[in-house]
């Protein structure tokens, strides 16, 4: 899907023609989109999260029951039944990842110490997060995964 300041645009003919998916028309800038082969997908823009179940034809706002106004969400990843949304407030503050393992019905939070999150990756059940302060790894199956401890894989000089 295409990203831009006026919602999400979609093509079905390799980019010859584009049309706007329904549901994201509030002027929110979309920073990241991830779609699964089943047609379920998520888009994030600033302080909002959107979900589609039909490959981007229609989008609905997601209610996480978590205050989204204190961070800017710019990364989304859906893989292995997980949906992860990464957000950052600013350099020096903890980054926050929203995690769902039930298709966005319920959400929990994971804090990444002193980090502006730049990318998310899932390998098996391990979450790998890159940030301005390093690369972190933790297992997503941990019951009370609230904060990345000292599992830093790499620290930037």
C-alpha cells in the first residue's frame, strides 16, 4: 500500500492506477503499513492506529485502551499472530511498543529504555528492536514482558 498525508492509497495493477482506501480521511500522516497474506493489516500515523481486514479496501480506527497521545507511532509489524506498534516520545525518553496477540482486540505495552524506535523485527518468537541507542532483543512469549531489561545486543558508539 502507498503511504501519504491523505490516507492510504492502493494499487491492484502494479502501480498503473491508484485509489484511496476508505476509512482514513482525517488528514493523519501514515508512516507505516504492514499487511498479512490473509488480508489483515495495520497502519500507523502519529497518534492513531488503523486496521483493515480486506487488504486495505476499508480501514477502521483501533481502540487500544492505552493513552496514545504521549508518543508518535511510526512503525507497525504483524507477524506470527502478533501485532506490534512502535512509538517514541523523544530522545532520552523510553520508547513504547504496543503488543497484541489477538488481532488487535487487547493490547499490552513494552518499554524500550531511552530509545527512539527505528525498526521492529520478529524472528520466531523473538522481538528485535533497533533504536538510536542500540539493538534490543526479547522473547515475545514472556508473560510479563513490560520492559526490555539489559538484553541489548549492540550499542552504538
